[in-house]
């Protein structure tokens, strides 16, 4: 499988989560903050809620003639505007848990990878790397950086 196919499977898995928001297959950027904000506000809503996927690391290891295993670390970044009256921090935390469940249920990303895990078992599935308040497109948001490692037999 190609990186593009794996990326598409990651995005498709994310889109199975209810109320996830806008999911981009790459980091989007527009110089104008209001334009950037519109890229991350789901149609029919007014709350900034979006995600992007980026390939962060790639390594080929465990060469076994004539094949090897390719490990790719994917960064999944999410933001959601604060809405204290509606306990948005709890909503955002639940979205992260729902994402983790979605990847746990689709460990091969519909057959595009062997599995989503490190070979030594130290990491499996979607990992929460960092979470906390961020400013995004001029909006105070909950932010999360997630990590997913995929294995592919080449």
C-alpha cells in the first residue's frame, strides 16, 4: 500500500466518529486567520472543531529477504473551540476516547497496514501525546496531539 492509501484509511477511520468535526488529510494553512478558521468549522455549525493528519516519521527495518517492515508514525492534531457552558473539555476528551476506540476496532486500517503498533509491544493503537489549551486561528481551543504508528510488510 502507498502512504496516500494509508493516510486515506486513517482519515476514513476518523470520520466514523460521530461529531468529530472536519478531518483534513493534511495540515491546512491560509494566511488570513478568518479563512483558516472556516476550514475547521463543520458545515451547519459555528464551533471550530477539526483535525489534520501528517506523516511524521518513516523507518524501514527488519529486512528479511526479500522483504522488510516499514514503520510510519502519523501525527493527528485536533482542535475544538472552548465552550464552557457545554463542558467542552469533557466533550473533547470523549472525542479522543471515541477515536482511540475507532482505531482499536480497525487495527489494520481496512487492510492497508499489518497493524497499528510498535513491534516490541510498547505501543499499540492511537496514543495521546499531549493535550491542553491552544490558540488556533485566533480562537482559544482545546488541543490534542495524537500519534499512530503503522506497520507495513514491504
